[in-house]
C-alpha cells in the first residue's frame, strides 16, 4: 500500500518554472492524438451510451471510446477554475481554486497501529471517527477525508459506514471514495439529510467524492459508478490517476504524463457530458515502479516531477489540481 502524509489541492507555483508553455502544448497535442486514435477503455455500458450521445466514437464490442478533438475542446470551455467545499460550520468552508493550496489527510488505509497493543490491525468504523476528530482539530488541515476504511462492516456498504462515522466527527468538508452507484446514492442522501435536501447540498457541497482510473487508460466501472450519481447531484468530483512509470505507464516523464492526462481528460469529458459546468478536480498519485521489487517507489525525485507536471497541466486547462504528498 502506498503511504502518504497528506493530500494537496493546489495549482501553479514552482511547477510553472519546470514546464514551459511549449512543453505543455506538446503534452496536450500528444494527449489529443491518443484520445482520438487509441481512445480509452470504458467498462460501463451506461458510460458508453453517454460518450456516444456526446459525439464520441464508441466501439461497444471492445468497450473503447475515442474522443474527437472538438468534443474535448468544447468540454474544456466549461472548465471551472474554482469551487467551494463546504463544512457543517460555514467557518470551515474552503474555496478550492487555481493558485490556492489546501491540505488534507491521506486516504484510504486498511490497517492502524493500535495505541494500546502496539500491533497493526484492520481498521474499524470507530477508527474512521477517531481519525476524523483528529484532522478536525488540526488547523493545518483545510478539509477532512476518510483516511482509513471500516473493515468491521460488510465490504459492500463500507463507504456508507465510513461517511456515517465521519460526518458527526468533523465540521470540515469531507472527501471520500466509493465503489458502486448504490453506495454513492446512499452517501449523497446521507449528506443531503444533514444540510436539508439535495438542492441544499448542491448549493453547499458538504462532501465531494473521488475515484481512480486503472492505468493505462481504463475508466473502470468503479470510477464511472462513483462519478455518474455524484455529477448528476451537482457535487464536485475528484479523479486521481495512479500510474506507475515503468509498470503501468511509460518509463519516461513525458510518456507517463500523457497517459495520465489522457485518463483525466477522458473522465473530465464524461463529467461535462453528464452535467456541463460541474466542478472537476484534476488529481494524481503517480509514481515510479521499483523494478527490483515490483512495488511503488514514492518519495523519489521522479514522483515530485509527476506532481509538478500534473499541477502544470491542470493550470494549463484552468482546473484545480490534487496531488498526493509523500
């Protein structure tokens, strides 16, 4: 499991000194070619229908979607450079925008080190609540997250238990993930009940959800199942690319950034086809594969370059970005 100290929502800064405008133009043009010629794998039949209705070329037998340049360009005209993440207490509202940096804990652990026994054990619903209380008390944390998952409940409903444990233990905005549309709908309804209904939740998004494609360039069903109900509810959506250079993406910096950009822009197009103007956060937790052990090598200079490239590309498109901090 990857280990990280924090997540960072931000854009701009140092990354702009590492990548020139010409560099970003080249990465964008290469991404356009990949989207048009190779396309992305899309597992969900419902998502295939949406892409097809939006003017994309869909091979239903192969589950491949090719996105024409004009469809991408049109979607990018609706890019939102900022969005509000709202807390149960308005004093904890956070404006996420290009040029502003925000911090949260990392997600989503499977084990905790028990303070009494000193042993590592599976995380529980009670641990979710405890971790949220800690992050809520830390003024350095701008928003909260389900940092460990409840493993003492059925896997199929773990996300629902996670949010039920989290909401009473923080007044800060919440970020979490889920794996099915059913979980997503239940979590949206739970958050809506706190603020007074779905219309109120759209105005004050107490939670925002996220999910990950599978590198290389697979918009897996767990991603689209989380995305569709979230975006239809008008809530911000975070997509986190998690490629490993030398494993699931090319070993080169440019090659990995292009694969990552392809995944994220394809997901972004889907959000805009579902609900034009919906807030989208361009995220990454990309690293290099340790070719000796087949594991993810985080905390390396290469990982820092992937983060910088991601922030630069997000800024290029006018989108807020999210990076894992190691």
